C-alpha cells in the first residue's frame, strides 16, 4: 500500500481491463481481496464524531463495521451493517459515495477517503459467501399482515424491517424478478443481476413472501388488498420520462432511457417481454444521449457495450452542474464516450419515413439565477446540424399515471407524487389511514439509499399504526 507523510493512501480495487469492460455487461470493479480490504479499513481514524455517518442517509455505523472488517470479524461486521441497511451489498456498489459518506471522510483531502463503499460491499459479499444469513429464529409472529406494492429499494427495505418485527409481509410485483429498477433499470456493469436473485432468496428465507408477475390494479385491486391486509406500503417509483421541449410523437430512432435500459436487461436475462418495449440494439449506430444524470451515463455505457459506432452525451449546462456521479462520468470517458457540455438539442431532423437523420443543437450559457440555479439560455446563431442514427432521451422521470390509486383515493400532489406525511404520528401515512408510501413515488427520482431510508422509516410508521 502506498503512503505519504500523512499515512497510507486510499487504494480502490482494480477495474477490469478496458477492452473487456467495453463489451461485457459484468461489474467493472473487481472485489477487494482480504488483505487490501483490511488495510483500507484500518485507515479509518475512528473519529469521535464521524461525519461520514451523518452524511450517509442511513446513518450507518461505518467506523464500527470498518473496525470489525480490519480485525477480520466479517460475520459481526455484516450483522452490524444489516442493523441500519436492508441492502448493504447493493449500496456498496451503487451509492455515489463521493457525494455522501466518502465526501465527509476526514482523510478526503490528505491521503484520500477510506473506500467505504468497496468495504461495505466486501463485508457483505464475503459474509454471504461464507453462508451467513440474517437470523430471525428468535422473532415471534405478531399476527399482522402488510402488503407491499413495488419491490424496489423502498418496498424491500420496508419489508425487511417489518419481518424483523414479526409482521407477515407479502410483496407484490408485476415483474418476474424483484428489485424494480435495481434489477431492470441499473445496468449489470454496475450491479450484476445475480445479486438480486440472491437477495430474493435471503428475504424468502427470512419469511418475506413474493407474489411476482402480479400487477396491482390489473390482477388484484387496491380494495382487495385493503380488505385482506392490516396495512399497505406503496413504493412504485417514477417511470414517466421527462421530454422537455422535444416533440412527443414517435420517431424511428428516438428512444426513452428507461424502456431502452429495461429492454436491454430483460434481453440479457433472457426474459420474454410480450407487452413491454422491444429490445433496441444500437450496434454500429451513431448515438446521442440527452441528459446529465446517472441514467444518462447508464445509457451511454450500455450503447458502448452494444457496439455503437460513436456515443456522445449532450448536457445543456456546464460540466460542474452535471448531476451524474463523477465515478460514472469517469468510467464513461474511459470507455470512449464523448461529452459535449452547454449543448442543447432543439430539433430532431427526420426523413419522409419518419426516421431520424440527425439533430439541430445550439450552444447554451447561464441565464437568470432562479431558485439558486442559473437558467439555461440558448446562444443566438449558435445552432448547428449533427448526424445521428439514434437519440436516447434521459432527462429524468416524473410519476407515471397509476389510476388504481383513485379507488379508494390516495391523494397525489400536482406532479403526481403520492402525498405521505413524514411528520404525522404515523410517519409516511397517506390520505388513507391504512396506506403508507415512500421512495421516489413520494419524493421524485432520487438515490437508491434515500429510497431505502424511506422504506425503513415508513416501516416504523406502520409498526406504530399497528401497535406492534
Ligand atoms: Fe456510504 Fe451509501 Fe454505504 Fe451510506 S449506504 S455508508 S452513503 S455507501
């Protein structure tokens, strides 16, 4: 391990060779080996008031499980990490640590932050590989039933806390595998799908029941669930794409980010998709991705792995304003993506067969400051034409229409988010006393770890409501 005058330096596990990861849908980072994980964990200074724990949305006891990892007490570390996190092996992989726990590490500006995410992943992967599983044998049933609608991070975390308190939990999911966007939205080069299969098996062993391929509103109504369960949690996310000022009509060659990513994952998992979006293969295409968030990076890197001829990302603000994780932007650059900042597509150019030929784009600059953010202004006479075979729109997501929430009425705000009161006597309760909600469906598109925090907090609200 390298050192400088301040002590041993941060060292991340190696990434797979570039020529491999540009074509493979497998995780980019190798796992830490035991020696490296212990050395890195041992760099933690065990601060009296660990800022990393405050910055983590779950307030994980990071310094304690780092100490256990450094001492090779992996089972104890995994037990402890599960006290505050329902999906620690997932967070270790997909959290933007450089904006959260690792940003707050006191070593950040000297020898580099402790590699908290990689060690969280190492602890839990190793414990699972050793056969460790959460032990709920001491828990007695409290004779209450809760239905969870939506098997993403919020729903799974709510189920985890409830089952640990003796509540019977059934999770309803329209897909054939749990995870929501963890399975179908996040590409497998960030999160391999076998992890969610492992998670389903672990949760099933803990007693959570999964009713897959069952869509609430179609196969079972909300009223039926209300009759059969003591409470309900909704964590159905946000799936409606934002199109900005772009035309909404269908154009051959213009795709929305989520259907593109979901269809690609289903294709890789060899799952049929009779009613969903078809698989889109961008091999040999000139691709432009519009947007600057993590979903845009996922699309860029998926197109690269599909063998696209050229992949560009157009973002309408400057590089510093880009919301995507720096780690993901750096990976996309390594893999060959081109970035164009302060660039906005203004028009799609199509031929008579409604097929995309290219786009007009204009350069942008900062305009008026509004709510702490500069508005985007197009620079006069800066428009130019660029040829493209495919456009992926990744501007973000808003709540999708869920008409089954109308009977009985679960109130939503003007944007379609379910209104759940985090400060009510029963936190996260909606307009219906038996119905709770959390995650993106109440707050808009956000991080996996924030959804986990919501799901866990909502479970506490449900337990209070049930008098458990
Ligand atoms: Fe860091 Fe995320 Fe783990 Fe919290 S859950 S310690 S923010 S990687």
